[in-house]
């Protein structure tokens, strides 16, 4: 009888330890998955930030080019008017 009880107790203990191990393993897997998701999100954020920065740089370069062209056009227009005035004076 006593031997039977010991076997039952050992079986209970073994099952409890197995349940604890399984629970711990699930907990570790959840943590690992969460960390992986976090890394993915960080990577995605970094890529989006890089993309926005590149777009901002392109816009800035475009703006600089437009300003440069406008200055050149203004300079040409000024030269044209100057020549026209000189031509008028010569007449």
C-alpha cells in the first residue's frame, strides 16, 4: 500500500515538473517571439526614417537647383535688358 502511494506521489511530482518545464519553455518562446517582432519593428522604423531622409534630401537638392536656375534666368534677363538699353542709347 505504501509503495503504491509513493508511486502515485512520484507520478504526480513528475507530471508537475513536466508541466513546469513546458510552461517555462512556452514562456521563453513567447519572449523570443516578442523580441523578434520588436527587432522587425525597429528595422522597419529605421528603413522608413532612411527613406524619409532621402526624400527630404532630394527635395532640398531640387529646391537648390530651382533657385540656381532662377538666379541664372534673372541674370540673363538683366543682361538682356541692359543690352536693350545700350542699343536704345546708341540710336
